[in-house]
C-alpha cells in the first residue's frame, strides 16, 4: 500500500490555508515540503492546517521548522496525536499551534 498525502490551498483573506490530509513520513515529506513552498509563492502568510493528518514523522516536523518564517499558525485536531507530537517537538513555543475550529 502506497502512502497517501493530499494538499489543498484555500484562500482566506490576508492569508492562505494549506490543508494537508494523510500521513507525513519519509515517503511523503518532499511532497509536503513542495506544497508549503508553492503556498508561500502565492501568499507570504500561510496557515498550515494539519487537522486531517493521521501521522507525522520527525521529517515532517523538520519541514515545518524549515518554513517557520512563512507559516503564521498550525491548526490541529484538539487532543490529536499530531497536536501532541508538535508540542513534544516544541513547535508550539515558536508558532501558534491551535485547535481547528471549523
């Protein structure tokens, strides 16, 4: 079974939301990175929505750290394993990691 990752750009006023779904791991982190690069080409303020992500490996967290200067917030499902992983990695100290309220 091939790992699945999908990304969708959603325009939101002064920023753009990059909705990511699936798994971010060794097989998909380059696709994840490229999606962030593309989003930042279109808009300098990107909200990274990981509320539909089921798994994130350390390489995915590293990709987020690489693009911190363009990401204004990260949305996660409340109480999710993704929220916990980002908190353990200290990401919530350098950028807002918020529950997805949509």
